C-alpha cells in the first residue's frame, strides 16, 4: 500500500496539469472613419475567463490592431467554438 500511494499521487498530478481549461470570448469591436464593425472570437487566459476579465485582456489586443472593443458578448469553453466560427469569419481567433 505504501508503494501505491505515491504512484497514485504522481498520476493525479500529471492528469491535473493536462486538464487545463481553454477559455474563449466572443466580442464586438469597431473602427472609426470610416465606421467598421466586426464580431470576433478570441482565446483568453483562464484567469480572465469572465466577461470583465476578457474585456480587460481584449481591449489592449484590439487597440493594437486599430480596433475599439465595444463589448464582450460571452465567455465559453472549446465546446462553443464550432457554432461561432462562421459568424466570426476572418475574426475567428484573430486577436
């Protein structure tokens, strides 16, 4: 039994590291002069997997590309990617 416990603990440690969650956010952004709007999907860090956290992370990324974040629609896991890919078009995982 004493030999099995360390092996179980080691196995659990490796499986917990591999099970890190993936987080994504869908958002709306704009550019001015001329006015352009887009809907996009971006991956955000697990630590920012909330609307407010995703907003703070995406605001800078979008600004670097000349866009202004209007709002984060939602955050979700990898199971929501396929249903949003067509709507996001060229802005799917771009920022």
